[in-house]
C-alpha cells in the first residue's frame, strides 16, 4: 500500500480513482475476500462452513463480536432477538401514510431511520456481548418486523406479530404469510434456505452500501440513520437491486420466446445500456462463491417442494450460453450472488419488489459491524471526504443579469 496522504503532502498530487477501483478506504478485520480464487471468509471462517453449519443469528454474532458464540451466548442472543422484535405501536401508523404501492425499500429506509427517534441511541449503551449493544440488537430484530409489516400493509392483510418461540427466519416467514383462518405452515426447507441466504449476504467488505454506511457514519451520524443510508445505496440495480432486475430480465427472456441470443447480443453491444443482471462483479474474477451455494440451494428447494419454475430453466440456459461466450469469458463475468437468489424467494412466496429488502435483512450485521469498527478505530473514523480533479473554468469575471445574453 502506498502512503497516499504523504503523496499529497509532498507533491500536491491527488489520485483520481473514479469508482474506487483501487482505493482502500480503511483497514478492516471483518471480511476476507480473494476475488481471484473466489474465497469469502467472515472473521476467518469460510462462508461454505458457516452457511452449512450455522444459524444466521450465530453469524451475525460472529460479525459483530469477532467470535462465534458459545451455546449460552447464542441462547441469550436468540432470546434478545425475540425480546426486541416488536416495534413501537406509533410506528405502525407510518405504514398507513405511504401510497398503496410504495416501494418496500423506501419504506424500509424511512422506518429504519426513524428508529433513531423511537429508540434513542445511547452513548453508554448496554453491551452484554462485547460488540452487540442494545441499540444493535434492537435493529437486528426490528428490521425483520418492519419488512414483514410493510408486506402485510401492502397486501391489505392484518399484521401478524412476532412470536418469541420461533427462530429468526421462521418468525419472519410466519409474520409474512400467516393469515386469520389460513395458518401458515412453516416449511423447514424454506427456513433453512432463508437462513443460508441471509448468511451468504451478511457481509462483503467495502461494497457500495457498506461504504455508504461508513461514509455517512464518518460524519458522526448515529447507527440507525447510517443504516438507512446503506439501505438506499443497496436499492440500486447495479448493487442489491440486481436481484429484482434479474427476475425481470428472466421473465422478459421467457416471454420473448426464450431468445437468449438477442439479450446476450444486446448486453455485448457497446452502444446499449443493457447488461445481463446478475453477472459480473467488481472484485471476483471467478465464480462468486456465494452464487455457487445459492444455485445448489435453489435446486434443492424447488426439488423438495416439487416446484417447477420456468425461470430456473431460463437462468441455467442463460448461464451456460454466457459461459461459452468469448465476451463474457474475456471479462471474467460469472453469475453473482443475485443471479439465483430471486428464484428461491419466489418459491417462498416473497414478491419480486421485496427481494432487495431480503438482501438488506441479510446485509444488516455486516453494515453494523463496519459502522462499529469505523467508530472504534480513530484512523478509519476520520470523516470521509474524497477530493476531486477539477476540470471546469477556474475563474471568470462576474456578468450582471442585465448584461447576460
Ligand atoms: N453484462 C454485460 N457486460 C458487462 C456486465 C454485464 N452484467 N458486467 C460488466 N460488463 C462489461 C462492461 O461493459 C465492461 O466491458 P468493457 O471492458 O468492454 O467496457 C467490462 O465488463 C467491465 O465492467 P465494469 O462496468 O467496468 O465493471 P465494474 O466492476 O465497474 O461493475 C458490476 C461491476 C456493477 C457488478 C457490473 O458487472 C454490472 O453492472 N453487473 C450487472 C449488475 C449486477 O448484477 N449487479 C450486482 C453485483 S453484486 C452486488 O452488488 C450484490
């Protein structure tokens, strides 16, 4: 690493790195990512092992405290997730005042930001776990209630309150789909799939939304509004919003007589803005390790629930054609985390416009861990303030209004 600050001081040079292709914004001990080899580890543990063996709350604990919980610690943390699941009743009125088809992402970002006012964030917060304060535990639990309530309001169905005897993922699915006179049957295979999906999304070092959380937080903004900003960044179709764009794209290809080559050609056309959603990644030069697991989960879920989804066929065929195409090969464009996840969410009954909300639920522990890391490290908590290379006119004599033509 080069001492960029020294370069500025000694030479006056500013590094121009639009898109931050090669700019490290901080030092971090949370997530290790090797994009050449397709390795992703949280706090040193491989995501393959974590996804196979852990609960999402266990991984959240790991990201936030640096260590996997003991049995007792995990039990206490699960208990707290149940304890904090309700949201202030006054917040429920918020839902009534969004327009009927409001985006679940705008609802989520608004409601998470407003938690700051309903649950004042304290400087001397209780921190029984060494890394998970009351403030963070509340957010982790309440975000899932907010997400499920926004769906119920959108559907016009009565709210289903969280149940303390259900696991994190089962509780969420129950709040989403249980209805009066139509009790929801919690399918273990869906709970397990959701658990894996959330784990695989839980952190990904300095991606756009995490960098946003850090940047906003670096100005001294508290946790809840910083996370609200991260949710907005995630919304973009080049980032978390790609999971929605993938399904729309697969539906389009299916409706267009499966004309794969037409869409592949369009994605390769330098004059067209169209891209194959769910392909490519800033860091990975090989298959995204998360996508490999998610693809397998997708097959397992559909097979065990005996669901045939034509979009899975379309996705697999598209992937195969792309894999044999020189354009995509030469640019190392492989399926990313968003390519197969939506097909699993569809099997769960989650509507397409909520897919990015699901991503946010998963990414939350990572965002919080980074916000905490930034605040605990004096060096990296310096306010984020990039420079620019000014290319405009440096000075012009002022022209009064009456003299302008
Ligand atoms: N379809 C077609 N071409 C692509 C794609 C794609 N999905 N992705 C990249 N390319 C091409 C670019 O056109 C460019 O070609 P060129 O060298 O001829 O100009 C080359 O590959 C490199 O692409 P960049 O845009 O420079 O790569 P960058 O690292 O800036 O972008 C990104 C990464 C945003 C993920 C990009 O691959 C993309 O837009 N993918 C589709 C959207 C998507 O799936 N986003 C989710 C990413 S994962 C996540 O955020 C959770």
